[in-house]
C-alpha cells in the first residue's frame, strides 16, 4: 500500500474545499432554476375574451426564461365581467400564497390591493392609477404594487376628435361609461371638455353589467348620433354585443381595438397585448427580489388607429381620405 504524505493529504483537502466553494454558487443557481414561481392572474372578464392579451403575457414570460410546467405555474381567476366577484377571487389567490398577483384595469387592481398588502401586485394597463389612489405616484408607486398605465383620460378625449374627423357634421355624441369603474370619472371630465372645444353636444349612458348594455344603447340612439365607448374590462369583453347593438341602431362607434374587430366603426387605442407583454418585465424583477413599490409605473406609448370600412359602408358613411391616411389598419 502506497502511503500518502501529510503534505499530499493537505493538498487534496485544500483542492476539495476549493471545489466545494466553487460549486456552491452553481448549486444555488440550480436550485433557483428549479424553483416553480407561482403567478396568480385576476381577470375582470373571461379567458376567451382576453385570449390575445393572455397569450401576449405568456409570451412575455417565455421571453424572460419562464416555462409553464417547469419553473412557472399560473393560477387564473376570472370574474366574467361581474366586478362584484373580484374581491372573493382576489382573496382566493391570496390564500394560494402566489408569488405575484397580475391583474388588469382599475376594478381588478383595486380588488387585489384591498385583498393583500404583502403579496406583490402587477397591474396591467390601468388608467390614472395615481388619481384613483392605487399608487402614491407613478415614479414611486409605494406599498406592494406597480404596473403599466397609459394616458387614459387624454386618449378617450382624443377619440371624440377622431370621431369628429370621421364625421365632420357630427353634432351629438354619447359616451358609454361604467359607474363601477372609478377611473371613468376623470375620463368623463376630459371628454366633456373636448366636446365643448369641438362644439358637440355630449351625453352619457351607463352600464354596470352586460345586461345593462342594451338599455344603454337604446337611450343613446335617442340622444346622440354617435357613440364613444370608454375602455373597461366589461365593455371589452362584450365588444361583439356592443358592435351588434350599435349596428342595429345605426350608431357609428369609436373605442378599443376589439370593438373595431367586432364591427365597430373606429378604434383609437393603446396596443393592449403589447402592454400585457411589457408588464411581465416588472413581474420578472419582482420574482428576482425587487420591491414593487420602488418600480416606476411603465407608461404605454404605442397607439393604433383602425378604421372598419365595411362598417362605414353599412352605415352609409364616407371616411375622409385625410383620416384614412392616418390609419394603421383598414378593415375591408
């Protein structure tokens, strides 16, 4: 048997210690890679109605290295347009002890914030979060919340200008609003101011639930010659019924992208799938240890103008060439 000298034993021990020290970070990294992050998604509408946005969110997570079934699990809860259900659904996600809650719109974000002060929240595409009290400021949201926003009031006011450009003789316009959405109050103020500047009579119609939409549009037909739909998860989820009812009443409409796709006349809106994808960069930072309250609210800057020429022909309208030249897309 060959004897190993003490100096050789010492060198072997030192080599093993060095290997152990070098391997420790790799082991920790491997453990982090194996960790399954759990995201809870609180949806105000339904999975089918928000399929494009959800796929954009999942793509954003894949781009950041998250794979469902490996290092990511997503728990979905949908209110199906019933905002009164959001509180209970948010509480369910809190009981599941998810790592992050992702939600969208003001009602969903408010429900999530009221449900937990500890689980980080990423709100997607929320209008005026500082004005509605969701965050302390856009630069430093505070608490356990951050997310993405856009110029909600200004965009909806701009829709009246676009509608006037499309129908130069327009004299009366109405806005479809959801009184259950606190962000709509400041939007209506901005729209009224724009209507005064355009010298257009301005009216409002309210719908809290899907079944209220038919009555609201019936009233609009008596008061106005065109309709602007304010962004709201319940309205987006019911884009098809709104477009169908507007067609029945021969009402030109302007609103979000889903409305134009469903048969509305014009969409002037932010790119919501892009906002959902972009918001996942914030979720990623939180999962890696960032404090959500110190992550500034990301501001959406990508807008699109879509004109449904098929609907224009049905309504007997000729869209001015100047507006068509500005359109990002025309639906024939």
